[in-house]
């Protein structure tokens, strides 16, 4: 089974490897699907070691899109400055070879299920809330934790694109577990001075 997610992301990355493409271009072409596709594009690099300075801009764009989902918007919008961000060619060259591994795993765990739940307006808003929260955790300056919220955000993006209501429910559980993990990390940091 080939997922819409893997086909569309691969197509976008192949275009990025050959021609300049901005966030605004992607949103204009993908309409409502642009929420999930652009969010996935923005967080995919966080599965790999990231150069300093990219967490902020990528995280800000992801947060803006997810907040719009929370508010019930179906047409994504970004400020001109962020929409004009042009993906570097190296971005696609780094991500494309890794993408097959990611999609191979996703193809095993997702397909259209509980589609009425997946397409419900309240589910859309709840997904926006969870992605916003996970993005905030992603932006936090906690070393070596970027891939953890990234996995949750990516799964939400795929579940939205594939109308997989069951995976969305699993994502809610994952969001709670990630929140608890970050709470434990925060608690450990708070107690650290007393251990010294």
C-alpha cells in the first residue's frame, strides 16, 4: 500500500531538489492538505541531528499552522515573511534518502480507519491543539529531546492525511505520554541542584 503522505512528501522533496520552493508555494498547491504536508516537511528534519538555529523558525511556522487548525481553519495561512522562506536544496538532499525508511514504517501502521472520527470538525481542532502543544515541547531548549515530540507531530500529520481515526486516537495517548516524559525531565532538572 502506498500512502498519500509518502507520495506527496516524496514529490515535494524531489521538486525541492531541482528548483527553489517556498513554504507559500507548498501551501498554495496543497490547500487543506497543506496543513499536514507542510507540518510534516517542517518536522522531518528533527528526526536527524539539526544544526543550531533552525528549531525556532521551523517551530514557529509549525506552531502557527497548528494554532489555525485549533481555531478550525481549513485553509492554511502564513505571514509573508515566513511564507517566503525558501527551502535550501540541501534540505531535500538530506531528507530524501531517509524518507523511504520513515514511509516504510508508516505504511505498516496506517490506513483509512474510523474515517468519520478522523474527518470530524472537533477532531480537527483537537489535533491542532495536540500538535501545538508538541511543537512547544519541540521548541523548548532541552538537549537531545527533539525527536520525541517530532514523532508525535509526524504521526498526527500522517493520520490526518490518511483519514486514520484509530491512529489519531493513538496519537492522543502518545501526546499524554510525551507530556509526562517532559514533566519528569523538568522535575529532574528542578531537583538537580539539591543532588549536587
